[in-house]
């Protein structure tokens, strides 16, 4: 059993690099706080939103796999669990973004008195107020923490059991637990993204928004899982378990989530475009003018059209290195999409600050540090998962 | 081949296996021995079996892509022609070429033609439906839909020799090797 140590060593090295990037990035961003507080708030908000959303995406994907099953979920389960267990920590940078003195005022128009006169905002004040926002923030934190830790403690028990039937029974109980929790999770995350991102423009609303945002971050998490899986695939325990069909499945899922993302994004656009109501179209007007239009077209073409046609090819999905390269590209595209979704109301003219990059890298560095820490403490593949045992068996015959 | 002529003689030799692993192993060995004209029959999909018998290239996916692109371009062109050329109506001041509104139909046409091509293209390239096939002349073959796995090496293969092929097949853990009459 000396071989897994190679991987643990590799993860420890990545973790050290991540910690350095994290500390430098966060220190630089806080230095920016002294220079330009408004820009700091915008950038910090962007960075913390991305990484919190990534962890939320992991929780969503994890719950989904528990309900629908599939070998692909068993093989990336530890990545999803590690990411979901980092979720509570991502609330710290989010809390800084929202609750630093004056920050809420900088980000959210609904706390500014002049907006309260707007009838489109006035009747939402029962929901959109600092007290309600804070209470919901705590509810999301507690509920999501409970979900992530509860589910991963079940798989810890599964790891320790000696009895095959008991391992299967735990799987069944996790499915029964996950089905209603998936429903509650999608509802809470819908409200979370309403609160955190959609309410940047309080006159505007879209009921599909939460799902659209969440699916984007599920896609990011799936891409990250594939990257890590391929990176670690030359070492035990992945080496003797991974086979071609499962990487092909993951490639197909990438295609599916890319299409769901495009479907939800376009649905929102089409309905808004067809309705053509002044308070609805301003969301798109803001995102198609003053330079933001370039970002919009870049996202449409390079976040959907290009990966869609690439992922149609079987040989891409059957070539792990190629698939992982595409996933790196998709992950970068997610940075751009979240930027386009969250920033135009804050900066009407397209601009990128160095603080955007340091906040994204800094918070991301700490995110990866915690993520690798979670990953290291447990076996990298669940030990008594019936699906993985079957896969290992197939591997021997192949 | 003249389809009206009575079919006579040997169609091939069929080896029967009890597990999918045996079938896969046998298919690999038969292919390695140089046989190309063969087919495998199994009650359920066996991963890697198509590759093992040398069935690597098929054109269904290309045909589906072509049909999908045709549906995409056709659907969009149809709506463009209707909305801009044939029945140009001003709808709430929007441009005639209101492309966002065309996308759902374009998408549906893409899916429709792709799906039709996937089903009928598959049938056409499979040679299905096939009312008569010699393998059914082997009584044991009825179990191919239940619990047995078959590999048939066809007489049309240049390497085929009744005695030597039979000898070869019997080295492959086959449960039984049967003649398949035309």
C-alpha cells in the first residue's frame, strides 16, 4: 500500500502551492482595499461568489448522483464531497463581501433609500431587507453544511463496514435521504442566488435564474472533477478502477450540462426578448452595451457552440487528456460567465481591475487549500461502493 | 447474389458460450486468428464486443450529424422565409428577421431529423428488418435471447475451412460448435 502515498504527496504539493497563491492573492486584494474600497467590494464579491457557487454546484451534483445513480458519481464522489465540505468556509469571504461596513450599500440598490420610492422595488422590501438577507444567509449556511457533512459521514461509515450488504443498504438510505434534500437544495440555492446575485438589480426578476446559475456552477464542478480524475488516473487507487466507459460517461455529462446551461440561459433570454418589457429588458441592455456585448458574444460562442461541437466527437470523450484539456477551458469560461452575470450592474462600462484577478486567485487558492485538505484525509475512492467493486472487477478482465 | 435461388450449403460455424466473458475472449481470439467475416449474438450488450469482431467504423453518427445540420439550417431557413419573405408582418415593431424567436423551431427541426435519421439510418445500415437469417436454423440459437452467447464464423470468410475452423473454435472454451445451414 505504498502507492497511494505518491498521490497524497502530489496533493500535498498542490496544497502548498494553493496556500501560497491564496495568501498572496488575498493580501494583494486587501492592499487594494486601501486604494479603492468600491473596487475592492466589487472584486471581492466576484471572487467569493464564484468559489461559493462552485461548492454549491458540487453539493447539487452529489445529491443528483445519489438519486439517479451511475458509476461516474462513485468515481468522482470524493471530489464532490471535499468540495461540498469546503462550502461552509466559502461563507467567510461571502460574509466579508456582504457585511463589511458599507459593502451592502455598495452592492445592493435595495438598501438605498432612493430606490425604495421605485414601486417595482417597494413591494419587494418585505423580502429584500438587510435583516431578512442575513437570516437567509445563515439558513443557507446551516442547511448546506448539514447536507455536505451528513452525506459524507454516511460514506465514512460505508468505508468502514465489512459487510457487502450493509454497504449497499447505506447506498439505498443515501438515495432516500437525497431525493427530498435535492428538492430543498435546489429551492434554497435558487433563493440564495436571488439574494446574492439577482438582487443586484432589484427591479428585475427571472424565476429561472437560480437554476441557471446553479447549473453553470455544476458544470464548473464537473469540469474540475474530470481534470483531477485525469491528473490522478496514473496512480492507485484510480489506476486500477478507471475504465474507458466511465470517462466516456463523464464526457457525455459535460455535453449534457453544457446544453442544459445553454438551454436555461437562452430560455431566459427568449422570454425576456419576446415580452419586451422595459423593466425586464434592462438586464440584457446592460449586458449587451458599453463593452459588455463582447463578453456576451464570447460567452455564447465559446461557452456553448465550441464545446458543444467538440464534445459531439466520440474520440474526444474517449481520450482522457483531450477531455481534461477541454475541461480546463470550460472552467475558464465559467470565470467569464460569472463575471458577465454579476458585474454589469456594478460597473456599467466593461472594465477589469487587477483586484478581480487577485480576489479570484486568492480566494480560489484558499478554496483549493481546504479542498485538498479534505481530499487528503480520506481514501480517494469510496472503499465499499458496489459500483466501484464491479468496475474493479471489469478492469481485471479487460 | 441472386435472392431467388434456393440457398444451399453451409452458411458458417457457430460456437456457443455460457458467459459473455467467454464470448468476448473467443471473439478476440478469432479476430486475432485472421477471421473477419463473423458475427456475435448476445442477449444483452457486451462492452467491447463490437470492437472485438472488428466492427469499428459505422456511419450512423455521421448520418445523424448531417441530418441534424440539415434540420438546423432547414428549420431556420423556413422561418426566415415565412417571417421575412412570404408573410412579412410587423409584430410589435420587431424586425422581420427576429432570430431569437426562430431558435426553438430550429432546435426542434434539428432534433427531429437527427432522431429520424438515428432510427431509420440504423435500420438501413443494419440491414433490418431481415425476415430470414440462417443462424435461426440452429435450434439452440433460440437461447441467444435468454442466456447463451454465440459467435458465428461465416463460410464467406476467405480463411474459412470447415474442418480447420471447427477445430479452431473447439479450442475456445465453446460449450458446443454447430453447423449453420443456409
